[in-house]
C-alpha cells in the first residue's frame, strides 16, 4: 500500500513538471494539541485515572497538479507527525512519544483567490514499538504499532507574496488509526500551520 501512495505522488509530480504552469507545491510545520485519544474504542480518560494529552508537532508537504479551472488541485501529501501524551493508573504508567508517517492523495479547492480548503484520505504508519511499565510485576511490556487509515481536512488564508509564491496560515484537523497490540489506537489532533506555497498558475 505504501508503494501505491508513493507512486501516485511521483506521477502527480511528473505530470505537474511536464507543464510547469500546472505545478503546485506547499510545505511547512504544524503545531497543535491532541484533542482525543481512544484505545479499544474507549476514551483514555475513561480507562485511566490520569490521562494528559500534550502536543503534536508536524512537518509536511504536498505536490499537486492544478486542473484547468484553476480552482481544484489534485494533490498527494506526506506528513511526519510526533505526538506525546501520558496515561496512568494504579498499575500502568505509559509515556508515549510516537512518530507517525502519513501519505495520502487529496484535493485542494480555492473558492476564491485568498481562501484554500483541502482534504485527503490515506495511510498512516506507526513507527517502531511502544513500551509501558506494569508496576504490579515490575517489568516493561512492548507492543508493536502498525499503520492503518488516516484522514485530514484543513482551511487556510492565502497571503500572496509575489507572482506564484505565497504563505498559507491555517488550521488542520487530523485523525489516524493504528493497531496497537490486540486493539486499535485512534488519535485526533487539531493544529495551526504556516506553510510556504508555490502555484504555477498566477492567482
């Protein structure tokens, strides 16, 4: 599945390069908070006596092809996201600092020259293993995190700089699902972003 999304990105990039006035690119950081986290379909606040959502830091980018109407852009994006949250009860303490990779095809829409709306659905990959310490037995248990589906939607204000260049100021909602041991881990984040963008079609 990774190969499928990477192939789509490469094809879009090649198509856009073949007609430079149709090329679209954006990249930059997101900074936000974890709004909700679910383990086995249950809110971690209900499962643990203490649960503290912290932050998420993301760096991502998109490459795309501008359609003929100049309002819709077919995109493929990659995001590298680090999340951190802590959960605790009488027996278990788990400090999570995990990295997720998100690759997805999507679409970007400009209803006017200043407003951008984007969405995508794709694959979110967990990286490595997660450990937690069981106080009852005095040992650490390790579970592998594997990938599953991801989805995001964002809205931004386009600060046009000069010709094809601009800065995007916006807000992004992102949710991802991961297989964590025998259960699913669902994470929902909300973040603000600042991205540089290039669009071949002068807007």
